[in-house]
C-alpha cells in the first residue's frame, strides 16, 4: 500500500524536481497532489506519464494525505507547516524556517538518519540549505575518522538556488547583454550574467550573510558543534549545480590517499579524482545526478593535518528535492509515516 503525498510549491524549481524524483525512485505513492498558490490553480505539472493539475493550498484538506513535501518560502512555512503537521501528515520542509528549531530534526540521511526518530514532536522535518547538504555528506565520514578542527569553504552557487526567477534573470541578461545591453538586475543585487556576486541572502551585523551563517549553524546541528567553519558564499552564472572549494584541518593525521578511500566507501558520494582533464567534476556534469561528487583531493602542506577538496552537487536534487525524498524513504523504511484511511 502506498502513501498519499502532497507536493506544496509544485510549480517551483524544487517542487518540480520533487515530482521528478518521486517518480524515479521506489517510494510507494498511492495518490499525489500538486499544490501551489491560488494563481496556479489548474496549472499542469508532470509526474511521470501523468499530468497533475495544481490545487490551491488554501482550499486543500491536508488531513487527507500522509506526507507533505514543502518547498515554498520560509515565511509561508512558518505559518503553514505547524497547521499541516497538526492535521496529521509529516511535513518535510525545504525552507530555512525550522532548521534551527530544537524540536525539529534537520536531516541529511547519509549524515544523521537517527534524528528522524523524534520528528513527531512537531510533525516537521527540515532540509538543510543546499550548500550545507552537499558539504556535510563529504565532511561526515572524514570527521568520523580524524575529527575536524576547522573548515574554510568558498561556494560557487548557481542561480537556480534563487528559484525560477533567478534562472530567468541569468537567461534574459545573457541573451540581452550583447544586443540591448544587460537588463537591470531584479532578483540579484548586481548583474549576474558574465559576473560573480560575493553576496547571497542578507547582511548580518558581523559582516557575514545569513546564507553563510546557515552553513556553520546547520553543520553544527547535524555533525558537531565543535567544528569551526568559516565561509564566503558566491553566486556564479551557472544555471544548476553548486560547487565548493573546501579546506579542512583535522585533529588527527589524515592524508589524501586515505581520505580518497574513505570518501569512495561513504554513502551518497562519488569520488572523481584523477590528475587529467576528465579527472574532476563540474556543476554542468552534476546536473540531474543524485550523488555528491568529490574531486581535487589534495594534502594542504601549509597546516598540520590539512586537506583540500572540490565538492559539487545538483543543488535542486541533493541540495533540496532529492534529500527531501530520501527523508521520506527513510521514514517509510522505519515505519514512521502514519497511514490513515482516505477521508
Ligand atoms: N533552489 C534551491 O536550490 C533550494 C535549495 C534548498 C532549499 N530551497 C528552498 O526551497 C524553497 C523553494 O525554492 P524554489 O527554488 O523552488 O523557489 P521557486 O522556484 O521560486 O518556487 C516557489 C514555489 O512556491 C510557491 N508559492 C509561493 N507563494 C505561495 C503561496 N502563498 N501559497 C502556495 N504556494 C506558494 C510557488 O507557487 P506559484 O507558482 O503558484 O507562485 C512555487 O511553486 C525556498 O524556501 C528555498 O529557499 C531551495
């Protein structure tokens, strides 16, 4: 018997990817609903061979489903997730609204699967930020072996991380730049076509952005609060796929060969690391793929017990939709999804 599933935010970048992935994996779906805002009522989205017509979130009876995969804004989730969770289904949320709530597990199945066991406190499980998700999959097995002291990350984040408006802006600016001159920025603070922007999110008082703070806060919650992590988040003119240059310092010795072996044997990771033109991953090649890819594994000779990595993943998949579906699969495997008779 399958589950009754609602995808909220089904017209968005992440929502559409959730529908694709639900169709690709073995998660048992009995009935599926595509939910979006009122303006999208009747808009058609694909679920395998089926065409689903979007329903209005305001009119939908959430007590008739078992699992809600949610990918709308944080403010929307703050208002809606508790109401939906109270109506019965488990909410797996992609926004930043609940990630640091002590009563809401923040889960990457390869990293902290056991945390799903206490999801019933609020019937909400949070997905991490897309850049954190791919980072922690690579950090966790190395931390288990040699205890991470400090991590320095620079991100190269694609425009799809800013939703479908972000992708439209890169496409339009790129098209127009040689003809009409670049169209003025709307979604991003500066021109993104043929440029990079060292700013994502909002500035905090300490000069970091909230996007950067999410990466250390979420790493602390999922792996270990003792890990010191500093980061610069950068938006780049790539449609899909986030990349990260990661420098790690360990308490215990760990060289590049052992790190490569550990990463090769770890869940959710593929190591592509040869010293030739095909021996490293780019975001273009990661688009549409499930795993997190690790390349350019090198000893860092400037510190004791240091390593450098290049980490790439599809931000709409492992960074968002895939991770959410994997959480649903984990809940299913552990018998933690409530199944009720259809209302
Ligand atoms: N993109 C990523 O890499 C990524 C990664 C991790 C987490 N996230 C998070 O996931 C969430 C969605 O991101 P996205 O990239 O998919 O955004 P998006 O492409 O802009 O899509 C937003 C979705 O939310 C729906 N929506 C907006 N207001 C609504 C309302 N009042 N009621 C019901 N539905 C409403 C939209 O429906 P309409 O079409 O009807 O407006 C659309 O389906 C965000 O919180 C984002 O931070 C994104």
